[in-house]
């Protein structure tokens, strides 16, 4: 009996669902169990249990399996990657190998030949198996092994890249595959940045995941091919591979076919900087296919959202979003625009880069090499009679003054600033050289924000905290509880998965306008706003989200440096 009929017999799917899956299987050529999973008719655990029963194979959870290094060495990494199977234990005359494909019987013969002993196959989840292989063998280790064998090298392991021809080596299929493996791994791990850092005796690759840098698991032999990897990235970004003395910036469009999810397109911003032992590279990953998140999804609390909604529906004025680099300012602006965009208003943006494509919004990409800056772009788009304007960032006096003039002539202007808190935005504009009366008459509201990691939904547990571990100003009821993650495979054992925003909103009132006119400093403006109830602080929002179990006090303290 096939797996489909077995699932029907066990009542896990209906005959109609099996009929739909079989039709899809014929059309796509995909395995039936994968089609059923893709359609959401069954869970992975249900499919594994039925397949294990059919093939009389033990089902193992690789997330709980610990394997000795000598067992992992029983099969070469090239074979492990090609056949998608991994050795997990061994007795006197038998090697236990985990696979996700019990249908590939020809695999068994090859494994016996290579291992030189009897093989027992056990069944594991396909995603778990991929993660296990990447964790224990490293990203692209099969490609690195082949490259090392082909390249040879001296006793120190060095490869003479110049002799091999840098351009030729960068265009070899193995180097192309290795770079693609690194980028695909970054995408799969939800990384926002990839850092490639050359040192004297090693090349370190790190991914920024949920705002925290984590080392990628790559073989130490990658150091031998650092120059070829960086040259390949420079070729992809149309940079000059012969120029190694000056910094270079570029862009790559990277398309990746996600399993069961179609093709996703990523815009990679590339920065190359000469360092002591080679060129360092940072790649910023922007998912151009990403679904635009709403302000509610970002974590904006209702008390701020209600006031912010009132501000973004005003006919004119400046609304600023502030925070350090990578704090989600652009995402908040996009979410805000998405709430007000309609056929009744015209919205134009000037951005560097355009991170999301928003339907109904005219978006302009900054191009400094031809003179299209934020300031020149803003001056030009005002001739198109927009109702709402978004400037990616106010960086200088010229952009700031043009934004002020736009707001005073009847436009609603959104933009960002790099300041630590909401009140600091007013003094930042004054420091740029904008006149106090212009700042006080144009700025309507300032939103400051940070990003904190969410407690993992898979391993989050409730606990009673020790008061000694809490900040002194954190009020916790006697029997109240907090939530933290214990660590699991879903969150890479960090206890966190995903991020949400902390928000601080400053409403500019008549009293604050007078203080701005008098050039009062940011702390005094913040104190006055708090006293009048016109400022909800980042710390208040952070503590509220910790009490709600969305994040941890430790994470709030890290993000706010308190």
C-alpha cells in the first residue's frame, strides 16, 4: 500500500485531498509525501511516522542526537551532501546512517562500498537533516574539499592565486557554487548581513541574525580561497577586481528558489574595504519579495499607534523616525505610508536604497554619481505636486532646510534621523544649522525606536524572576512572571527568534515649540514632555513588552543600554 492510501486509511488525509495531491504530483514530478506537506494536508511528524512504519525504519530526531567526530568521518562530506545522508552511530560491524529518502535504495549500495561495512538506515526529517549536515560538516564543505584537492598548495596550505589567475579562479564553477552556498545559508538563517573578514591565518564568515552577529560554520580551509571568493563577489557586483587599495561599493541582485515557495529576489548591497590581510566584505541582504509588515506586526503599542495615526493623516508638517542604524526606521516609514496611501493622495519617496516596493507610491532611487541626492531629488519632486513626501534620511543642512520648506508649503514630510531618542532630534536639526523658528513650526511628531529579539515561540517558558536580576526601576508584582527561551533548533539555541520594535513618541506641543525656539537641550525637552504626558518612552515600552512575555528584560537592557 502506498503512502497516500496509508494516510487515508489512518484518517490523516481525506480521499479528496489524496486526489488533489496525486494530480499535483503528476504535474510537478515531485514526490507525493512532499506534495502533501506543501499543501498542508499533513505534518512532517505524521509523514515520518507512516514512512517509518512502511519501510520498517526507526525514526530519529536529529536535534537530540550527539555524534562522535570519528563517526562523522566514516563518510566523506562530498557523499554526505550528494546523497543527503549522515552517519550518526557505529557498533562493531555496522554503521547507522540517517536519511530522509527511504526510496533511494541505490544509495545503500554506494554507502556500503565507501564505508566498507554493513549499513543500517534510519529515517529523519528532511529539514533537520540539512541543518545537521550544515552544523557538523560546515557550509559548502563538499565544495571546499574538492577545491582543496584540485588546488594542491604548499606545506602551509597556501594557494598561489596570482599564478592560478585570479579572474579565472573566481569564475570557476566550484568558487561560484561556494559563494552561492554562503548566500543561500544566509537567506535560510534569516540573516540581514554577511561579514567576510580576512585575518593572517583564517577567513571568518559571520551572519547577523536578529541583530546579533554569529559565526557561520565553515571549514578552516576556506582561508585558502579567500581572494577567489572576494573576487567572485566583486565580479557579481560589477566592481574592479584589480583594485585592492581603495574601498568599493556595489549591488547584486540575487534570485533564490525557495522550496515550496517560488523564487525570492534579494538586493545585496556590497561594501569592500582593504584591510591588513586582504579585503573585507560586508553584504546587506534586502528581500525585495518580502511582504510589507504592518505597524501592529512591528510591535507598535496601541497608545502610540492611535497618536501616530492622527499625525500621519495631517495635511502638512514633518514627522521624523529616529534611531541607530538597523533599528527598523525605514520599515516603520513604509508601514506608515501603507496606512495612508490611496487614490486620493500622491506619495513620492527618495530613498537609498529602495528597500520595499509599495503599491501606489512613486519611489526614486538616490544616485549620487550623477548628482541625484536626497536634497536635489526632493527639490525636483516638489514640482510633481505630491501630497506626501518621504526622504530616506536627513543627512545635511541642505536636505533639512528643503524638507522644512516642503512642509511649510503644504506637504506632509516623512524622514529619518540618527539620534538616540526622540527629543534629541530637535537639537540635531538645530546643530545642522536649521533656524529654531523653522524647526518649531514644521516638526509635528518624533518617533524613536529600537529593535529587540522576540522570545522564541517554540521554547519560551514562564519563570519567576529574582528581584536582584531586575533593574531597580522595573516594577514587578510579587507573583508576576516573565518569559524566556531555553533554546531549541528553531532559534539556533539562542532562545530568541524574530524581532519587534520598541517605540517612543514625542508630540510637539506649543510648550515644546517655545522650548525649541529658546534652544533648550534635549533632556529638558524630554522631561517637560514626560511631565505633560506627551512622551511615552522606549524604556516604558520595553518593560511593558517584557511583562507581556514578548521579549526579556535582558534584551531590553541590551537594546537601550540601561
